[in-house]
C-alpha cells in the first residue's frame, strides 16, 4: 500500500509585480520549503473489491496545529483509530485529528475510486487552506496502463476517458493582506478577503506558461502550459483550491466535462450506460470542486498546397506583445509553417505551432494590477503532428512508491 510523507512548513513565492509573499504549504522533502500547491498524491487503485488504503504521514513544522482532510474519500483512521474532530473548549479547531507543532500524525485513507480530488488542511481552513496548505490527489483506475491507447484513462477502460496527455490545474487566489497578517501574527477578517493574484498551480501569468519544474520557480513545480498535437485527447484535471469560482475557457474548441468531484459522468443502468458528460464553452470550477475535462483540437485543412487560406498579415502593431517585439504569430496561417515577419518582430512560434489561450472568463481572473493579461490565463500550444515529445504533460503513474 502506498505511503506518502508530507511536512507542513512555510516559504515564499514571488509575484509578477516583484513582491515576495509568505506562504504555508506542504513538501514531500524533509527540510524542504513549502510548495504551492502541495505535492500531488497520485495513487493507483487496487483491483475492484480490494480496498486501497493510502498512508499519509504528516509532520507539522508550523507553530499551530495542522491536519489533513481528504474530501471525497472513504474512511480515514488516525494512528489506527477512527478520526475525531478537535475542539478547544467549545470552539472547533480541526475537522479531524491534527498534529501539534513538531508532531507527526498518520492518516490511513480508504479511497473511494478513481478521479481527481483535493487534500487540504482541516484546521482553521479559512486561513490555512488559503495560505497554501492544499494539494491535488489523483486516483488512477485499477486497470490504468500508461501509454496504452485503451488503458490510459481517467476512470477505467470503456468509460470514454482515454487520454493522450494530462495536465493538473489547481486554481486559487492570493490575498497578500492575509499572508502578511499571518506572517506577522496579526488577526485577519476573512470577510475582508481581497485577492490581488489569481493563480493556476500557484502561478500568475506569465509564470502560467512555464513548464513543469522550471528552475526559477522552485516552490511551484507544476506547469500549466498545455502542449499537445492535433487530434490528441488532453485530460485537464481542474481543482478549485481557493475561495472563488473560476470559469475556465479553453480557446480553439469546447472541452467535454467527463468527471465532477472525482465522479465519472456516466450512469450504468439495467438497460445500459447513459453518458452524462457534456461540452461547455466555459467550465466553472467552484471552491473545493474538481472537474475533469477532455480537450481535443482538430483544425481542418492546414495544408498550404491543398488548402490555401487567403490570410492577410495583421498590422505590425497588432502582432507584437506589448513593446517587446515578440509575437504569437508565426508568419503563416498553417500549422508547422513559418513565414516572413517584418522588421524587428520575433516569433514565439518556434516551429509554427498554434497558441490558444486557456483562461478564466472572470474579468478579475485575467487581469493583474489592473492590466490584461495577468492572473490566470495559461496557453494551449498545438504542435505539428509528430513533433512533441511523449513526456509533455504526463504525470507519473504513481507519485510515491507503493
Ligand atoms: Cu476566453
């Protein structure tokens, strides 16, 4: 059975306006700094009817109690006993047994089934979860087999959830006022919540287009640069870790919602299976909610010889990104083709790939310091067929050795 070791600790993350924000968070490295979001717990379920129990050892390096809750999972035992909420007098402190400063506590979590979930602190959650004490939990179906066309699925074979690549998008916000109050031990009124930064995997634009494990963002190792090839099925695992709802819109095509809150949108009745999955223009992930989407892009006719598209070059001032002299235009409307670009303009499309935005349609969500773009736009990059390495967007089959 898989065992995961987590430490609750603190750290700092940078913001696009050059500030450093104090955070709390989890790390799976002893002596490591807090990570935002916490390390994804990825486990493969045991064959059906055999319970899968994940052991999570939490060591608390913070100065107040910290605990872990696992929304959507089955029974949780703590140090072998049934879990209990914790009170101080008549005041609820934790939804579940917590670790006091310096202590280690062991949770045994019985999984309910495959899907995308969150784990988070159950202690003063209005403060601790918002400070960063949260992460994603991904449960793979028992028949999961990576790189197998029918068995690389979100919910199991024959559930219509096969995918070619997968990306984790943990959505949240940062109110620097809260973080500053916590850093200096001052009181904070949650009613005054005023997030200045909306984040995907802890990052604002343009950190959202950095890849997995980019060295300059060590506390935030999960990328949100969606890289794919035409026709591929891309599983987007969205998890709402903040207080706000985030309406994400992938440009280029609608996405199909195949799972909500770690439940497959399919009903198996006596007379067969009813497919309850649906396509949406904009997909809302609410606080505490998870949402599994499958996104495909198949642009018809991107052949310069057989399907010439009469396209006029945009004006130069519309092609550049601000005054940088960079553009997302390759100089050609054809996938995988680069054309002439005038003047000093340099193209970001290194091999003529297409870029679409994947962004929040909430206005505060796509601005930062009052300007667009900021906050939570990310990008989808469609690469010409056969040019993308298979490892892009592949999370490990299991994050911790069984
Ligand atoms: Cu949009």
